[in-house]
């Protein structure tokens, strides 16, 4: 069984965008309110957080999230990392260090940004005490969830998506991508569900636009496709109508249950 909760489905600005008066930013449909992208993946026994976005505090309060078994990072961009300090609350409730998985590039940036947390002399329970693991792009297991990192191209930083497997079910998550390298393609084929970057309709230099995501999903053929990391140029209902039958827009609070 896998239970996937979209804590946030927005791009780096969030939606509404500060100071913007466009139709989407003024929309009263809650599905047009998008916190920064972050995901919770749960099995019967294990809870994983993917990225610590700047909206993590609000997300944890909304969903009464008080404990995680590990945090995984896709990449070092600030919309995926700057909620790091909010994970203190998860550390108050555990005696062991909090397992943290990332690629080498992201890990070294996290150590620069939040050096105090990684310092071995940090024994104070009130701070985050991570147990850092460089996964090196290789599969690993946390509790009863198998995790396969999927290398993707995005801007200038080392970036991974992840495939989660538990109880025979599979879920892929690729929030930031501009190109899928050929060797990564087989890892994302025929999943039970796959969520992928779809920033806007117009092309973008460092992100998939909606048509890129649709074209790739038509090739990869997930049973259920989801579009996430969405900006304010995309209205929820309009996107829902635009997408083919097997693909839908994600939204904040959407739960995908694979059992
Ligand atoms: Zn992002
Ligand atoms: Zn706007
Ligand atoms: Zn990014």
C-alpha cells in the first residue's frame, strides 16, 4: 500500500503570487491555491517527506503531521529546501537522528546553508539532528518503502525524481525537470501513478511545460498521471479540461491511495 499526499503543488513563487492580481491569483477555488511543492509518502509503517519547502510549517499544521521517518531531497533550489528549520518539530519527538537522503550536490549545499545542524557537536535535542546519506543515485530502502532515485536534468543543479514502491504498488515523483535522460526513462515506465512538473502552458527554459509532461506521460504510460509544480498561469479547471483522460492536475491536499 502507498498513500501519497500532496502537501504543496505549486512552483517556487506559490500561488497566489505576491502582488499579482491575475484571475488565478484572485480565484476562490481552493485548488488554485498552491503552496510550494512537497510530498508525503506513507506505507503501513513508514512516512517519508520529500523536500522541506518554505510552506512546511503550514502544511504540517494543516495535516496534523507530527512525525516522519526520513526526509528526501530532489535538489537544492530554495523552494525545496528553506523549510529545513521546521523539521525541528519532528526531531523533538525522536531520540535517533533524522535520516536525510539526497544526492551529493544537494547534500553539500544543505551543509553550507544549515551547517549548524550537520555539525557533529550538535547534540542539542531542540535542533535538527540529521543522519545524512548521499544516495549516489542508487536505490535504498526506508522501513518498508523501496526508493529509486531517478536522475533528471533541471537548470544547472543535480536533480533527482524518485520512484517509491511498497506492497507491490509504485509511485513516481518528478517535480522539477527540463529533460529526462534516456537512461532514466525505463525507471519511470508503467508506474501505478506518476506526478510530474507542469509549470505553465508556454515553454520554459528550466521546466517542463504542460505539453512536455503530457507527451512524456503518453510514452511512459502511468496508470494515473498527475501534473504538479504548477504556476499562476494555469487555472485548475482549465487544466483539468485540457489534459487527456489518464492525467489530472494535482492540488494541495490531494491524496492518492494505491492499495
Ligand atoms: Zn521547484
Ligand atoms: Zn497571478
Ligand atoms: Zn528547481
